C-alpha cells in the first residue's frame, strides 16, 4: 500500500496534528530520523496477508494490507493519565478520517483493526492504531492489464480461432488392428471456426 496518499489525507482531515504527519517503512527507522514536534503522527507500513486463491485454474487472491498510524503525544504526567484521555479523542479523529475511506481505487474501504501502546516515558506516549484494507491479485476481466505471471503468459498466446477434431471411435473397430478400439483410424473429422 502506498503511504503518501494516507499521509496527505490525514494532513487534510486531522486538525490535531496541524499537518505534522510523516511516513516510513518501519517504526525504528522513523523514530531515529523523524523528530516532529508533538503531537505528531507517523504512518507505517505494517504487514500484508494473502488468502488462498479463489479459482482453480488461475491465481486470484484477496490481499489484506495493514498499516499503522503511530501517534506521539506529550505524556502530561508520569503515569500518562492525561495522555490516555487524549488518545481517546485522537482515536475518534483517526476513525473519522480513515474508517470507510479508500486509499486507492483497487482497495476496499479501510477498517479499524486494533490499537496498542508502543512506548511511554515521563515526557511522551507513543501509541499505534492499526488499520486494514483489501485488494485482489488477479484481474477480473481480460481487457485489464496482467497482474500475475500466468495472466502475462496467457496474454502472449495467439487468439483462439477454431479447432479441428479427429475422432477415432471405439466401435466399430478393425479386428486386424486392435480389438476393442480405438484402432487408430479416424472415423469422423470436423472443424469449428470461432467468429467474434
């Protein structure tokens, strides 16, 4: 999942952060490099998971992309009691901004997954909220571009124009060749042409 559209959407819809939203591939990398003033939010790619293929003769899989919005708040007190109340409001704001929003045309609507404490100290609280959205690997129509090796390979084959069928029947069989048939003789031949 591309994170930049989510960052832009949060900047536009979450006034708590006043535009202080950044993204990264991993929380450790973000924590070391991005030092935004508090309160701030960081969008992190969390994981993806694939369901088994839905088709028997092709690969069509539902993929669930998961991302985290990690918020950094001023602790307010050593226990984090004040920050806990802020987290309740921040969560509601994130729900309004993300739940039901589509991060791209290929995705389903975003759903909330869960939240968890990452870090707490006397000065700050770091909490992450996980969200998910699904998309499909494997196209629905042949006029769409290929998304898998099998689709790409099949697109390279010549179009089907027709078939010629030669039938060697089991009976009657030539007793001099093979009994019971098929005996290797073509009894019926026909051709079918495909016209669009």
